C-alpha cells in the first residue's frame, strides 16, 4: 500500500481530505525547493484554508439567492454617469452592514437598481456576511402563505436571520390585506439589528403611498428605514431599453 492510500482514511477522519487535491504538487515542490517539514505542512494547511474559505463563500452566495452573476466589476458605470461611484465604493467596504444601517436605491425601471443591489450583496458575501435577496412581493407572499399552514414564524425568521436582507422592487404593487403589517414587522424586527437594502422605482417621497389606507403604519415603517439610511438615486436612461433598441436596430 502506497503512502497516499494510507493517508486517505486518516485525512478523512480529520475532515482534511481536501488536502489530497494539492498533496502531490506540494510534495514535488518540497523536494525541488528542499523545504523543511514545517514549511511543507504550512503550505498544505494554507491550501486547505483557502479551499474552505472558497466553499463557504459558494455556500453564502447560494443561500443569498441572487438572480445571476451581478457584480460591481460587471456594472456599466458609463451608461448613467450621474451615479456617485465614490459612494458605491464606500458602501462596498460593507462598514454600513457592520453598523446595521440601511441603503435605499431609487430610480426608474431599467437603470440598474437590482444589479447594483445584488452587487453590494455579493461584496457582503465576499466579506463573510450572510445575505438574502428577494422581491418585496415574493417575501410578502411567502409570509402570507405561512398563515395557512402555521409556519409563518419560521418563515419570518428567514428574513430576520441574514446580516443583510435585500428587498427588490418596493412599491411595484400596492400593499394589500395583511401585507402592510408583514412589511412593517420585517422592518421593525431588523431595525438596528440587521442591515436592509431596498430598491424602488418610486421616489422616496412616494413610498408611503404603497401602504394604501394605513398611514400610521407607513410612517412607522418609513421612519425606521430612513434612520441612518444611505440614499442612492439613479437617474438617466433605461439600460434594458437601450439594449432592446440595439437588438431591434441590428435586426432591421
């Protein structure tokens, strides 16, 4: 039996079987560079640490449920140059998440709000934070469905647990039935306990209108959202409309 075969059960027992992926390469390096045993071991352990960090990042990204690979590196800064790039870069440090603050992104449809929101979420995951991305409509539907089978509290915990909750498309449709109460509860429970990022195609001054005939609840929810919030306003043309125009022009 060779030494590798003898190592496998021992490494599995220690939950270090990933070491096998680079063991041969590191062994050859040790022979060529005449590494001391401790140096050889250090490189193997560095490989294992890197592998585990990569797996943990993959898990955070999967749990975040982003709709595609939306990153700051892939964001088209030139299309709407009025966007405050320095402000976005400051938010990308994720210090606002450590301080449990709020980011509000407003602007017309197609200007990149969802992309930017998810890109900041990606940065959060890279820095070790747990994030979750969903739409307001989907979250409220999920919570309301929990009333029927007695799982609402467990479903609510889904939105309270992450370090960062990203709610896309607030105000796209009016809040009806028990939606205002559910939306307020999520805002209230996360207030100064976890960070929120909310996008909307409504100007912030119009947000209360989505609550319909519940102005007191709207005031309480928006007061918590606005406290220590970073407001990003994106103006300009729709990137999606620009892409459609290019496609139609090419097909003409």
